C-alpha cells in the first residue's frame, strides 16, 4: 500500500508574477497528480468490507463485533489456541473441560486443600499414625494413639483413645486376679468343704419347706446320715451319725430320694 504524495504544489503558482512560465499549469502536472491519486487509491483497503490479498500486517486492532472466518488457526504464542475445535484447543492449552470428565488425571500445585464438599479432606496434612474421623462437611478430625494399650472408645457420639472396655476384674472366692497393661491373669484355688462357693450333698428335714433352684436355707438344716462321711467337711465322721453345716446354702437340685439334695454355700 502507498500513500498519496503530491508531486506539484499548485498553490505556489498563485504567488508567481504574471508571465512567469512556472505560473502555467501544465496538463502533464495534472496527469501526474491523478496518477498518484489512482495508485494510492488502488493500494488502499476500503473502509467497509475490504478484501485483502497476500500478507496483511496490522500493527494494532480492536475487534468489538462481527466474526472472523476463513483464517488459519491462531497459534498459542500469538494469543490463540492453535486449533479449530474445542477438543484440540484443550489439548494445545493443556486444559480440561468443565463438568464431569476424564481429562484430569492428576492435580499438582494446589495451595488450598480441597474441601470435603469438593471431594477432599479439608486438611493439608494427615497426622502420622492417627485415626481419621469424619466431621460432616468440615475438615476431618484425628484421634491420636494415646498411651500404649489404648483402643478406640465410643462415648455414643464420637471416638476417643482410651483404655480397654474391661478395666478391672474383682477377685472372688477361690479366684485370684493379677493385672498388667493389656492383660489380666485369673487363677483359682481348690475350695475347702463348708466354705463359700463349695458344694455339699446331704439330707434336709421336711420342715425346711418347698425348695426351688436358688432358694436358700440355713446350713444347720443340711445333715448326712452316712456314719462315715461328713458332707460339710469332707472328713471321716468317726462314727457320728449327723454333722451340721454352717452358713447359708442355696438349693441346686434333688438327688435320689425325697430329701437328698445338692446345695452350694453362698454365705
């Protein structure tokens, strides 16, 4: 494209003296000016709907409306996508489409942890060796191990680190308990006759009344008629025909005979 350049300054001829040969306007001068104008017009683009051929250089442009068609895809380096389809554009820009998609295979460079609502934990780090607890839509919670031997304990609404459910075992008649962290050892000793927890077989008089499992009676009502064996002491009777037991016994069940019973001393 060329700009119009005037070859003859016709205005200066007006100031020349009459008879000066330069005051004459020649046809060749006018012809040259028209040629200059024609060349400039022919190499300029029209304001409305111009048509270009070859390579067009536009220093700056502001496009506020309309469309651009039929051009080569604008390169990424020039501010474009280098593509004519959305799929190719995302590939060139290393971008992922919105919504559900399979384009995202990894996420790096996040400076804010994904919230629970976004599928994350809401936490930037997970404390080593802690148990993770859900916390609704808020960031997850953690339960530290606490002391050795602790287990997860529910208080009905959440979990804490605490001791095992059985914290103590009470010793009983003939049973001894020794405890250490995480373990309980129970040992027993043989019961002596006529001691709490011991059983006896004997006869009871009819005036004790009706018996059912668990009903109690005085040990003095329990006797044996075997002349050589005491049900309460387990010793030879030495010829005696009856031996009263002490304490309180609970009825377990009948043996052969109307009043032969099995009972256990409860106090």
